[in-house]
C-alpha cells in the first residue's frame, strides 16, 4: 500500500530532486513526489520510501544513518524504517534505536527520543488489528509530549485519510474535564475504526471551516456549541451530534434555539441517567441516548496510601449558573477542616491543572470529595476511585450508581448534614488506618468497571444511530 506522509505540523514529506535528500515543506509549495510503501500483512511493519517523479520511472529508497539512500540491489546498505502506531492515528518511524525527526528548517535527522517533531500522519488508515498501538510509556518516548499533541483538524484533512467508519470533529474545549473526555474518545474510537479530532470552540475558525466541513462526516459537541456551529459556521443541524453534559446546558439550548432544535439534530445524547431525566422533565419529546463516560483505569491506578493524611477536591470551588451556586466547594473544605485534615484543590477554572497532571494529583491526597447539588457524570469520583482513594460525594449525577457499585460513599446533600457526615467519615478513616486501606482497596477494585472498555459502545451506538 502507498501512503503519503505528513509531519505532525502539517508539512508534506518529499524528495528534493536537485539534492536527492529528504525534505518537508508546505503542501502547496513543494513537490508531492514521495510515498511510503506500507505492508498491510507484514508483522514487521517495515516500510520503504518511493520516489514518484511524475511520468519518470519510480525509484525506491531506504534509510541510513546519513540519510535517504537508493535501494539499487540486495547489497545496498539502505534499510527500511519501522512504522510504529502510537495513538489517535499518530505514528513514528524508527531506524534501529533512533527516530526519524523533522527539523524546523525543512530537513531531517535521527533523534534518540520520540517527541513532537518525531510524530507523523499518513494518508491511509491502517487497520488497528494489523497495526496495534504500541505501549510507548517506556524509555525512548517523551510520553507527555505525545499525549499533549493535538492533531489540528486542518492537518488531518490534508492527509485525506479515510477510516473504515466515520470522521468526526469534536467542537469543544480541549482542556479541563471536556478536554479529558475528547482526548479519551479520540483514542478509544480510533481503535473502533473512527477518526475523532477536536476543534477549540474558543477560537475563530472561519478561514478554514469550509474545508473542515468537506472532510469530516459530522460534528459532535456539547449543547453549548450547537448555536455557534449553526449560526456562525452554518453547519446544518442534521450534521450535529449534540451531547448534554449537564442539566443547565439543556436549558441554555432551549433558550437560544428553542425546544424544536433537539428534533433537528443528527443525534442527541446525555452522559448519565440523571441528565436523561432532566431532559425529559424539560419537555423535550425526543428521548436522548445515554452515552456514559469512562476513564482510562490504568492511567489513574496507583498504590493505595497507608493512611489518610490529606483531602483532595478536583473541581471548581464555586460555580454559579442561573443564580444557583451548585459546586459548593466551601462545604468540602469545611468538612476537611473539621476532620483536621489538609485540603488540596486541583486548580480552578481560571488557573487550570492539565488533565494529564490529574493522576499525580490523586496520588498526593488520601480522599476525594465532591459537594455539588447538581452534576452529570463527574470524572473526579471515577478517577479518584481508580487511584484507590477514599471517595465521598453527594447523591447527584451518576455518583449514586457508582457508589452502589462500590466506587465510593454517598453523603447527604443538605449543606449542614453534608459537612457533619463527611467530617465524621473522614475522621473515622483517619483514625483507623486498617479500615481506610481496606475501604480504598474495595473502591479501587470497583473502579475497574469504570474503564472506557465498558462504555465506549455507547458512543459507537450514538455515532451509528445518527440520522444520515
């Protein structure tokens, strides 16, 4: 199979006819004369480069320590590169123990570490069963750089890749909890045969949005993004899959576009049974699908602490919507103080902690508390449970279900009773380390069922069930 090769920054890889060296540059300004020869059946994943100078005879190249070399005969010292699948359709090309690296000046070299400039995309979609993702959390890979790299939709569109299933563009916020959800969805749905990329809804994309509409099959967004897609970018409702992440965003869309907007959507979902009920009680006649959120259990799994020495809070301390303060972080802080425990907050909306740093945050505390009067499918309770921390929360969103499955402890929702119950619970486990360890172990075991493998089918059904 022949495939075009692009760097992670959207430049195309080509062969300079004058110097016969490997180069990369803007697609519209350099020759499109090089393809990778990618075996579809080989287990070695070795690939060569093929020079295709128009009507002239094609020439195959291999790679050496000093660059690209023609493969003239079997005695050539040129070697093929190993194509390694990473995640989300990103690849690296390896020669021995080094990685092909695209330099900012348009040249290439070999690097000891795979980081951002060692990432590539190809124009063909390789079957995940034949090119399974490598566990790159090992020596030689800059794990954080790879995870933080966001494939810009304009770059993906330039590849022209056609996955076995749909191409989706998530229109949303690439950080905080939504960023975590979109990142996980893009990884997990890629394994199912889809391409999912994210477009930051806080930026203006008018210059290239038409090209994106031509490439992607449909858009997926929280309800907050529907009116922007429709009014600003002229996306038809029939191409939008809308997902409610909270009962308040249902009210927002009704106020902005009317209750009839829900009927026009390609598909409509909520992230928990709690929001399903809120949708029906809002008078929306179209029953939403429930697309449950999951977590990457292995990412958050940690050794269980031997005693409770600090309380963590992993959400906004205060959020007021429609005049209602619904986060109530001060109550969680009061409960920790009453139990004589330090209280740690994982950033704020104004000063956010990267979702890639959250596993380390959970390791730094012994308990996670949520104190809201309204939620949908809060990630901290699942992430904290997977980390083996004591999880205490109010009976809102999906937490009653998660707690019933063993993933935490339900606290009363009334403010005074919440503080007294939570403080007493924290104090008990602080003073009884063996009971604390036992409880955290049972919570962590229950959290295995929170992994994406148990909920990703909901999202496949959501995509496949859209109106075409």
